[in-house]
């Protein structure tokens, strides 16, 4: 019996695998970790289940929508932040 193709497996192994699956940059990935994204470190390797991360992302993205201006400079202070 052949093993399922890697893209079909619900278990993600390693930060790169998790970031790639969800289209996250490294900084976004670590921000989500700080927010409680369900990732476990076992023997210095990160593991996550796709369904758990999907549920986490559903929960953190619920709420009133934000307005995004067409002007990228709008809303910045004098320091550009």
C-alpha cells in the first residue's frame, strides 16, 4: 500500500511546512505562535495538524472587518509607522 502524498497528510512537520501550507511569512508565523497557534515542539521539531491551525485561524479572524485605505501612506504617523 502506497503512502499518501505529502500534500494530503493532515500532519505538518516543521516551520517551513506549516508556513508553506498556510501561505505565512516567518514573521506572521511567529506572531501567530505568540497568539496561541496550536503547534507543538517535540524533540526540537514543530508539529501541527492542519485542522487545528485552520480552527485557530477561523477564531482569530472573526470580528468586525477593518477598513484598508487605497492610500498606503494614510494613517501613518510622522515616523512612518
